[in-house]
C-alpha cells in the first residue's frame, strides 16, 4: 500500500513600516503562489473581524484609550485566537501569507515610552515561527514621498522612526530585506522566488516556535 504523506504548508510573513506596500504585495503573493500550483491563504493582523479585533480597530481609530500593556496583550491575543486556524491550514499543506505578525506587535508597542522589547516579546513567545519574513524596506525619505500617512494611531513620522529602529533588533536568518522602492511587478518577482525556495525547503520540517 502506498500512502502519500501530506507536506505542511509554509508560513510566510510580510513586515515593514506603514506605507511600505506590504498589503499589496502580500495579496499578490497569495495569487502568485495559487497560480503556481501552491495553494495559499491570505491572513492579516490585526484581524479586525473578531471580537478582540473589534476592540483593536476602535483603539487604532482613536475611538478608545487603552493602557499600553493592555492593548499590547490584545494584539497578541488576536494572534493566539487564530492559532487553531493557522495550524490546521499549514497541516493540510496550504501555505499562509500573513500581512504583519508578532514582529509588528513588538516593534510598535516597544516604540512607546516605558515598553521594553523583551517584555513585548513574551506574550507572542511560542506561536509558530514563520519560515520566511519578507521585510519591505523603505527609506524614511521615500515614505514621505508616498504621501500622507492616514489618520490611524501610530501613523506619525517620529513614531515610525522608532518602529523602523526596533525592526532592526528582531531580524534573524529567516528574514529577507527587500528594497521596497522597486516597481510592484519587480518586487513581486523577487518575493515569489524567495517564497518558492522556502516552501520547498520547509515542507518536511517541523514548525518551529517563535522566540523559544
Ligand atoms: N500593529 C499591528 C500593532 O501595533 N501591533 C500589532 O500586533 C499589529 C499586528 O496596527 N500601524 C499596528 C501597526 C499598524 C496598525 O495595521 C494597523 P494595518 O496593517 O495598517 O491594518
């Protein structure tokens, strides 16, 4: 009897400062991989569709104030509540492209006064570690050229500078730094290549845990 083993999907995360083009590229990558015969789901954090996501949405739109640690833990809880879905999807061999993950959680919270990077990492410790983090690198100057930041919380130049500096402290060998000033098509080409490599490389590997 020949039993065919299901290979797991890869977990691919898109990170970068606000207005770096992450969402566009993440959605495109889902389609690119589907078209290449590699079934892929798209997710994003915060996922504003859940109850916790609703509180986060209200906070980001400046409708409510929440203590810094409390909102940090809610962002984190929003990832944990979706863990069963992430696990099931990867187990059936479908890849996931996520627009932002725990790294956003840490770099944004730790950009606030009195919040340490180490403390911020704790609540996401043990989540699945992404196989690949695509970091869209956009210079401060280019961000300004891309037009006005929106009206949401955190979308201020000074804050984004600290966010950018914090990202530097989280990078490891699963990260690829991608020059976000490339055209949309060229960027997608580079990203596709990295994604295909990692899907192939990790399909028989156990899913590692983040920050353990
Ligand atoms: N953000 C996002 C956090 O502060 N912590 C988190 O854990 C995550 C996932 O929410 N400015 C911030 C970063 C963004 C904002 O994200 C909303 P988006 O991708 O604009 O919906």
